[in-house]
C-alpha cells in the first residue's frame, strides 16, 4: 500500500517505485551502513508491518557482517583450515600440518600466493635443509595450500608441484639390535617397558600405542584405528607384551596412563618420548629412536618368513613401505641364500 505522504513513513522506511512510470512500489527498511531489508508486510497501516519495524529497530536485527578475506597467505591458511580438505585429516596428520601452516603464516603472512614462483618454493625448502623432513613437509603442505588457492580462484597454477623433495643424507633408520632390546628391558621401569614392548610387539606408531584402551583388548590382541591412516586393525600381541599388561593395574581408560598425581590421564607423546630417551641414553642406544621399534617389528616378522602382505596386515603399512622397512633384513636373507648356493656349487665342482 502506497503511503499518502512521504512523511507518513517511520524513520528509515522508504517507498520505492518498481518502475519510473509505475504507481506500484515496495517498502524497504534502509539504515545507513546496514543492508536494506524488504518488508514482508507491505501495508504500512497493518499491525504486522509495525511488528517488523519494531524488530528492525531493536536488537532483533543486525546487519550481516562483511567478511573481507585478504588474498595473502594468512587468508589462505585460514580458509584452508575451515575447508573439508583440512577437517577430514586424521588428528596426527592435522597436527603435523599445523607446524607447516604456522610457518607459512609467520614467514609469508602478507605475501600473496599469486606472486609466489617455483623458485621461491625451492628457496624455502633449501633454507630449511638442516631439518630435511620439515623442509620436505613445507613443499608437500605448500602444494596442498596452492591447490586450495586454485579452488578459490586466487592462483592459476601450483608452484610447489615439480619443486622436488630433499634426499636424506646419512644412514637410514635401522631396527633395534637384539642386545639393545634386552638392555632396554633390563634398564626400564614398568611403564617405560610397557610402552616399549607394546610398540615392538604391535609395530604401531607411538601415538597409536598410547591410545590403546583396556576395552580394545580381545583374544590376545588389540583393536585400533590408526591415527595417521584411519585404518582399522586387530593386532595380536606377543607373550612379553601380554605379561606386562597382566601386571598393569587398570586405573585409567587407556592402558598407559600418567600417575595417580595426575589422575591417571592418558600419557602424552612428549612424556613417553622423554621416558624412552632417558633409557636410550643410559644404555647407549641413541642411534635407535622410538620410531625404530616399528622397523624392528617389521624386520622380526620378515625374519620369521612372513610375506610383505602379512607384515602389512599387522603394521598397517603398504607393501611398498614394508619393503622399505625390511630391506636390510631381506638383503641379509638373500645374501645367505646366495652364499649357500655358492657353497653347494663349489662342493659339487670339487667332487
């Protein structure tokens, strides 16, 4: 309904024609700095109109917040963290990503992704070559970020693709030798030995071991969902691990917990790592870290004659990863077979 006089309308209410030569129009609520809102009730004399007006004038109406996203690395990281690309990551993977994402925000915060070239990615990688794993992770996470930037329409290509990763220098990680395994068992207290034995028996990453619950135990094994891969596994435990579990009081939800002083909460990764390292220093095993136990488990299974697929069914690794973990054992076994064949040949030739 068109008002008879313009001053008959309340404050912030305007009547706008649909067309210049038309006599029909629409009532709007227009307040400076706020978005315009069309009245549901177009009769300015109706009670419903005044109810709408009252709600617009009260706390019931607020203008939509304008979200301005800067097209720099700070904005890109914030957008990525809100995306499904990030939220679907496993917890441990997201924690690893966070370290790289923090680096991008700190080092390139106001730098625009569209200005970044492959040479910049390579320079970033090489400037962190003293910690080659992190340097490679920056390239990998950077590639994910640029793919997200492509989806947003901020860039047209991914400069991290083709940048390449650094090759590790020095010796590859090796499994624990048997004499150091026995030395660790003799030197460690109950909880530290429990961590060590569960990791060695199950072949799982240490965070997965710390997540083992009493309710997960069944039929001499443990059920778990790997934090990094999301794989669901049931893994049998050896006699030593089961014996330690039997002597462990059930105080908390997880098998490995803090002390009574800290209410038997699940033990943190950092605490477990520190406990393991103290014993490593004591027995002279600094060349063999906590993750090397995963190598040890895979190598013990290989020495027992298990196939790569069978080893992977316990460790949750791909066949390719199993081959990498067990290559030293496989080489030794192949060398022994070759030597026996050589000795048989020499014996036959002598006869």
